[in-house]
């Protein structure tokens, strides 16, 4: 099974070839722009948090994260998660993967992280479902004959 998987993978990788490199590069650039965009948004929020803390200081009040900074912290969380998923996409574009433990980038085939040594889980492909893909009737004109034959066979 594994051997076949590898063969198919290799064939399709070769097939994809150079034509995709250009679009890969474009995609990567786009993702990197999104990441730096998110990072500057996070910096803005940090600034806002700092301002709020200082205002509290001026007023001689205590700051309460839950009531005063909840919204800002949530936004940073979300932006950070987005950055992570963009980063993952970039790594996948260059045929790599990210360590489940330390997020170090490594070769897709690597079993252990070169940085922290954590064993990486085997990639689970979602082939388990026996769901039959619905094929739209695009080819109906071409295949009318065979279809009729098939139907008549049941007699
Ligand atoms: Zn690691």
C-alpha cells in the first residue's frame, strides 16, 4: 500500500512540475503579505492595550484583564491563529510540514523533528469514507448509448 502511495505521489509531483512554480510563488507572496498584515494589526492592539493600561495608571485604577482587555486579547488570539494557518499553508506549498510540538519546519517525509526530536504522527489521509462522489451529467451526450445498454441489461 505504502509503496503504491509513494509511486502515485511521485508521479503526480513530477507531473505538476514547473508550471505550478509560478503560481506557488504568487501564493506564497500573498500568504506572506497576509501574515505581515496580521502582525501589524497585532502590534496596533498591543499599543491599544498599553494605552488602556496607562490611562488606568493616570486614574489610579487597577486594570482588570477580563473586563478591560478581553476584547483585545481575543483579537490577538484570532490573528495569531490566522498567522499560524497561513504559515502552515506556506510550508505545505514547499512540500514540508510543521513539528507538532515546536512548530519547526521540516521535510514532509521526516519522522522526527530535527529541532526537538518529537516523533511526528503519520499523515492521515481521509480515504476512509466510502462516500461515492457524485458525478455531474456533463458527459451524458457522449455516454447515452452505453447508458441505455446498461439499463437494458437488467431485462
Ligand atoms: Zn519540534
